[in-house]
């Protein structure tokens, strides 16, 4: 039976069907590309990549921030049958070098702003999509050569061929290298369309880092749907709000911190906007209340790198009635909840185990794959429960659970209680090593409040063993580029308070 997925890269197919639609807009410069223009530019870029040795199976590392050329490179690498390896430009060079080695990167692509870091990674073939800047000491990184695309033929790929290696955020421990196939990416885009809906004139704004799943997924989706991708190089609460209005944006991906800052800046959603896909980290009840009061069409979502983005998503009307839920699983995605290795009852917290066509075939390391997978599917390490109507509620991470004095403490339960104080904006709770208790509950709090006030507030709402023994106040919580709380950084801050 013929597989239903396209065998060539998505832009090759899209150029044959809707060549005159607007495919890409640079929000910072206003430049626009039709599908035909973007397809032609991708041919040129692919020819240049081919001239430096990129071909079927070549692993191509990208050390680039969010910008339109990132979109072109995603499609150009796919056109050649290569494997894309996006690397987080915010990480130190030694961490990037380790990831490039783990992913066996053959060719590294950078820009003028990342050329120096790319040079230090010492990958055999390293080129820049920009003209090297001699004054920055990066002249030795040569520019990607121009090549004649005349007669260029896209490579046909099997749907189960490896397409992307993406590293998780690594909020605790070493980031995992996730292998994603073309089928994973396309199945995710299809399932998202069924849940969120698609119209021919849709415009999706991407202001998230494209080296994370939340920034990469819209590139795939808009190419498959034939809709427009609008790229903003860097999020800014006021500027992003203006872009949404001026560019007639219908959908945008945000993490909770971004939405919170936009609401603080007085942003009001325009009539054209119908979806704010809110993910990357749990959204607090207070944030959801603010968004709903402001008529923001918020769709809280739960997803992972291992599932090529969304697992479950609540539509705005559902989020308004059931704030805190991430809705039901997407089509073709099966979520099991296991408590003590048995199916959990409705309302009972357990680990989420996911299976379906979006789920990765595994990690770079076989031992990590063996630890995470069994016949039930991918054990996410995330805790949650399903209500009577099948909606999912996420309760934190299994590995984050604190055992203090022999008692199990759920960090998110403690954090949620702290957030109920009127002067608290946000909170993160972790366990710190303690000679008496084994672990002590510790909280990093954002807001105009004293630690003693937080402790008293918790004593009225939590069990004695759940009350934080270490409390610190900060201007903001440390977060990764994808918006997830950086728990290692939180632990480091709180350890200095002991």
C-alpha cells in the first residue's frame, strides 16, 4: 500500500500545488516570499549545501538563532535527504561541542552572529550563511558557496527515515538527543490541524527559538498546510503584540512567561487572532484567568520533544471552562496513565505513557531508549491524571518528587499553594539534600513578599512535611529558552540560601 505521506520535502510538493501563496514573512524587515520564491531560494541553498558534501544521511548541525534563513535551511536539508541537528545557541560552546559530537554532526552551519562559537566546535566542515566579519575575528569561517541549482533534483525519502535530531531542554541533568523521523513530524502536524483547525489565509507567528520543538514545529506545519509562517527574530512583549496586530496573525506559539509579559504590557488580542498555543511549561491558574478575562484565545498544550510537539491540547472554549487542563489527547495519540504499573483510575495521579505515530523511535543512546520504552510506549516521566471526560491534567515530573523524612512531596502541589498568595507572581519548588530529612523542601518565589510570609501562608494550606524549609525571593525564575523552569539553576540559587 502506498504511504500517504509526501515522499519529497514539503516545499517541493507545496510549490506544485499553491505556488502563488505567501509562504514566509520576515516580521523584522517586512520582506515576503511566495511559495514559488521560497522554493527557488531553497533550490539555490540546497545546491550550495550539496557542493560542500551534504547528501543523503549527512548530519547537518545548525548554530543559528530564529531568523528566516533557518526556515530555508530546514527545507534545504530535507531536500537533500540530510538529517537536521539544531543546536541551542544559548548554551556554552563546550556543551554545544559535546552535543555535536554525540549527534555525529558532519557539517555545521552558522551565521555572522554565531560564527565564533561555531568555529570553536571544531566540526570538520563549517560554513556561514552570511559573509564572514573580519572585524569579529571569524574570517576563517568561510561563507557557504553559491552553486548553480539548474537541474537540481530533490531526494525521495522513506517516511520512516531519520529527519531531525533535537536535544531536550535539559532542565535537570544532561539533555537527551531525540531522533525524529519524517513520519513523526508529519503526523504531529496533521494531528495539530485536526485539533486547532486550518484555513487558507492562516498566518502563524513564530517568535520562539527554532532550535526547540516549539519553534521548529510551525515550519513543518505551515509548509504542509500551505499557510503563511511569520518569523520574528526575538520576542519582545510590546513588539510581538504589535506584530500580531499589524501582520493579521491568526495563531502564535508562546510560553507562559511570554504571555504574562504581554498582558503586563497591556496587550489586547485582535479579532483575527484565534489561537494562542501555550506550552513549554505549565500555565498557572492566575495567568489563565488573566488571559481569559482579556479574551485571549488561549489553548494550553502539553507536549514533548519526543513526540514532535503536542500530545494534548485544549481549545480556547475548553480552557475557559476547565482552566488548568490541557484537554484530550490529539488524534492517533494514545495516552495511558500508570500508577504503580497499573492503569490509574479517573482522578488518580500516575505517569503518562504515550504511543502513536508522533512518538520518537528512540534516543541517540540505546540505554536511554531501553529505559524509557516498553510495550506500552514512551514513559514520559510526567505525572498527571485524567478526569471523567478524558481531559488530562499535568501534575509535574516523576523525577521531581521530593522524599522528605520518608514523606512524598509533590513540588507542583507546594508551588500551586504558594502561588495562591496575592503578592506571589510565581514559584518553583525543588528538593535539596539534607542530612536530617534526606531532602528538604525548598522554594524560590517571585513577588513582593518576605520568606516568613510565604512560610506562614504555606502552614495554613499544606501538611507540615510539605512546608518549605528553605525559601528565597528572586526577581524572576531561571528558565530555559523554551520557557521551562531551569530546575538545576533553581537548586543552585536555593543551595546558597541554606
